[in-house]
C-alpha cells in the first residue's frame, strides 16, 4: 500500500429525489476513490445525509410525517439509488445517528469552554431553503445569493460562533496553502464576498423549531445545521468517541468533494472549526461546478430536472456515469442536453470503444483462429509509435486524475481508443491476411497482439470510471479481470494460447438518435 486516502462527498439534504447533479458528485467522488485504490492506496469514502434543520421539519409536517419518519424514508431512497448506481462507499453517515449527535455535543461543549461561542440576538435575513443567514449587503436583488429564493427577516435570541477571532489565522492559512481550495476561482469568490469585507460571526442556533441537536448548555436552542453537518467528516471516523481508530488512521482527509454552492461553509467555517479544535485541516477541497440546462439551473418548478434512474434503466449504468464524468469541466458549469447525451453515447461508446472491441474480436477469430498471438517476431512500422503514444497518454491520464481533472482523464483515454482505431487502418490486417509473404503473416500476429494488449491497457485505466465495461472487455478477450490494479498495465502479460470469445458481443448498441432524443426530452417535462 502507498498509504491512506480519505475522500468525502458532502452529506446531502434529503428534501426530495436526487437529480443528476447530486448523482454526478457521488460518481465523481467514487471514480477518484477507485483510481486511488487502483494505484495502491488504502481508501475510505464517506457519504451520507444531513438530516436536521427547519426545512426538514417543515417538509415532514407538510407530508403528515414526523421529521424522523421523513428522513428515514429519504435515507432508504438514497441507499437504494446508491446501490443502483453501484457506489462503493465505505460508510454512510446520517446526522441523526446517535454517535454523531453525541460527538457534536462534545464539540460544542469544547467551543463553549474556549469562549468561542456566545449568546446574542440575531437580526437579519434567513433563507429557509439553504438554512442560511445573510446580511443585507450579501443579498442579491433582495433574495438569497445562493438559490435566488425569497428570504425572511428574522429577529431572535441565538448563539454565535466568534469567527472574527480566527479571521487573521484564516487569511494567513490561505496565503500559506494557495491550493487548499480548487478551482482557484472558488477561493477568489469567498475572499471577495466574505473574507475581504470582514468575517461576520456565525449564528449557530435557533429556538423557533426543535428538530436538531440541542445546545448542551441551553436545550431551548437547537444547533444551526451547518455546524452539525460539517463535523460529520470527523465524527464518522470516531472523533470524540470511545473508538477513534479510523480517525487516527485516515484524518486529515485527503479530499473533500463539494458543490460550488457550499464553498463558503467548507472554505471558511469548516477550517475555522477544525483549527479551534486543534485538528489538522483536510489537504484539499474540490468545489465542482454544476450541471445546468439550456434554460438555467435544474428546478422542479421549471420542470427541467433530470433524474439518474431512467437514464440508467434505458442506457445502462456505465453509459450514464461516462456521460456525467465526461461532460463536466473542472471549473465551469456544463449544459445537459438530450442531443449531447445521445451523441456521446453513439460516437464515444458505440462507435469508438464498442466498435474497436468488436473489430478486434472479429479479426482475431477470422485471421488467427481466435488465439491471441504472443510470440511476436516481426513488428509493423506502426507498432512502436502506437505503444509510445499509449504510454504517454497513460501518464497524462494519471496527471489529470492526480489533479482531479476527471473529464480530461477520460478525454485522454478516448485519445488512446482513437489511436488504436487508427492503428487498424494503418496496418490493414485484412490485407496482411491475404498476403503470401511470410513477413506479412508475422506482422499480422503483431497487429493482433497489439490490439489485444491495447484493449487490455484501456480496460485497466477505464476501470475507475466504467467498471462493468472494463471487465467485459477483458471477458471478451478471455483475460483475467480479477486484478484491475494500475500496475497490471506493465506487470501483467497476455497468457500464451489465450482464446477470445467466438462471437463478439456489442457492449454499446448504437442508438436511434431521433427516438432517444425525444425520450430524454420526455423525462424533462
């Protein structure tokens, strides 16, 4: 093992069904985890639900449920979806878990004993949808700057966390760790909007509802949801519990994956909370962008929301994962369109990858009796160039994944796939097979071997993103797929007398463009 790698998703707010934006965050996080795992790291992935707060209580009441009944129902749905998406997390935390609530109470008691928390009166604007407070200057056209919804003027007794106490420390920390929060534009945003104007102390309690963790010193107040929620990253590992083995092993986190809408909480409040506890900070926070529609952000009221389940059921899990990961840039929002989904499926998956495998299996059976040649005597003029290109591109894929540019990594893999398809056209195995020249027969063996070996390497580097597809490629080549670790790219060899399957099975059947575009449009109504 190269060491440990602790990666987290945000814990999701269970007010309704999860759309493809939420699914993207989960798929992205798992792909990074599986990549690190394949590189030899002992990985731990955390996900879960943020189940407290006024919004949860209100939604539950509107549905004639208790808050606990509502979150239990949402947790069941979330777990079902993650199972359908084959998300291989290591722990699923719920902020209603007893161990979490106990640890949070102890954390708050420590903050109280250190003088970090004081009682005062809150007067300002509150967005119930985001469970967040704003000053007048932070509003945009009189509405919530995060979600654009109406805000309500609030005045009530509350407890505050003294953020100003740690303001200079936070500024110095960012100077010393300029890559702590990426992309850089996210860091610039929180500095411009929240740090440079001067940090406001954070209201951390409410007394107008009761669905939350009680303030240890004043049970008439419940904790503000973000102090409760953010601490999940350490309570899930056993922090402030009798068994903190996982905390000692995996903290500090290597990567928090979050949506850009919650960077203020992760980029300001979370570092300060950890510093106040005397704990190391996570090594990096990656605030990804959004999937948006042509008419703007996905919204149930607009009727432009896409959910992952129907895409998975009709097009398959790997195709859905591929599209989500490939479409999203590192920094900018990406637009989902039915046309783009179908195009990427047909061209990238069916034409490029699927056709490469089908052609290879077909030529193996037609030209070399279905047995992958391994005793290569004569090379073609294109062999070294092909293999040099693949080796170089694999390094590029590694660099992209190590910096969390996942879409770029997939682009690199597809560059390899395109190059191997070009290699077939360059070497023309159909011509070599008809030649009476013995050297051409030997060259044909080299071509068949290089095609099989290229597909073997493609399957290994594709595994973190499209597990079933990667394994099916090896299945059709009759190559062992029990070990998909990255070092098998160079250490594993094709076993002599390996026979491919007799009849290739298309891994991605080409779609009727018009039919499928209409189908996806129908999902958006």
